């Protein structure tokens, strides 16, 4: 076989493998949970090593796994730092409600509007995490969860009910529902990273403990942060203001970091002054604060958790 033909066949093989890898990245996979077919995307960087971290990223109410994948751009962060990313898909609502239409995807965190729903998303997500850890040799001690809005609420629920699976959480514009706040596991607190805008008109910064909006009572952001600071037994704290990179976005980011907790756990709260309901900076076009790359900061927090727990 002459050299040009060999090269051509080798090139075809490379392109074929690349095509397969791209297909893996863009085609939803199926996971059986409680007798139902559930969908998810899994992204593994080509050079991913054995025993690498695993990060779950959860979409918001009415969103999709593919949508949060594009919006968060977490694949690019995974390529840069070397971890796998799972984007699970919520189930569609079974009927029209005050705020949602039949079929709108959601995570079952106990909203009043979903009180008729019975899907167990804690079981689905935790079972999927364990399955992926085993199938792809991903590290159970470095498995984390982040989420946007309703996905952030779900992250809090997982932090309370599955701290043995998810070793840290990063709710973005999420809240703790009142019932989660009252029933949260007291024995094994997890590190928490939260980003929230003070002008958020969807998940109110001050919460809605009286359930005026009929979502169900939920706690204010500062009450929630204090809850996790106390739960993690943090003894130190400091405050810093991130550089105002985009002076035209009408907002700044104040970072509150609480340190010295149980198992070296920390709680980081990035308060976006005048920020709305967003995962800064947004994609494909900047949609809010331009000073913060949320996905990068999420990974920096998870990596910091890995590093401090090894001390």
C-alpha cells in the first residue's frame, strides 16, 4: 500500500472517530429511572484521564439540557480543566398550571404549582451519577452539582438529601424552598457556591416566605447563605469586590467567602448588585453582568473544595 493511500485511510479513521465523539456529545442518552426513560447529555473531553471529576449542570424551569449546555458553556471549561459534564433533562409537567404549560420541563422541588407531580428527581440524578461514575471511572469524591434557577433549587435539594453523592453544590439564581430549609440533613453539610442578583425579579433576592406568588414559600438569599455558613461551621470570612470589567452593564459583583468550616468546607456567595435572573455573562450574547464568568468560577470553587479537602 503506497504512502498517500495509507495517509488517506488514516485521515478517514481520524475523522470517523472525531465524528463519533461529536455524536456522543450531541445525542441525548437514555437512563432508566423508576421505570421511566430519562434523557441526559454527557460530555467527556477527548483527553480526560481516569478518575476525573464529574459535574452535573441542571437547567431551569421550562428549559432543556441542551439549552443550559449552550448557555453555560461548561463544555469549554471542562476542556480547559479536565472534567466530565452531565446535563440531565427534567420531565415535562403532566398538565397546565398557574405558571407552566403541560410538557414544560421541571425539577420536582415541591413547587405549589407542581404539587400533583410524583416524579422523584433526587432518585434519578443520584442514580445517574453513580452509574456514570462506574461506567466511565469518574471520581465519586469529586462529583458536584450546579444548576440555574429551578436547577439551582434542585441543587440545594441534592445538597440536603444526597451529600454522599454530591460533594459540593453551586446554585445559580436558585433558592431553598421552605420545606427543604426545614428538613435539610444536619449531619453532613456540603460546600456551597451561590450567585444571585439583588434585582432578580424571578427568584426574589429577599425570598417569599409568605408565599405571596404561590410558588410555595422560599427563603431569601442571605438567610440561605447564613444557613449554610452555620451548617458548615465556618469561622472566618472576607469580602472582596470583583474588578468592574464591564462598566456599562450597570452592575458589580461582591464576593463574600466564608472559610474554615467543617472538613475545610467553605461557602462562597457572589452578590451581583443590580443583577437580574442570569448566569453571567450569558451566551451567545452578553445578557447581564460582564464582570463574571460564572462557569469558570463554579469550577474554581469545586477545584478549591478538592484541594482543601486533601489538606
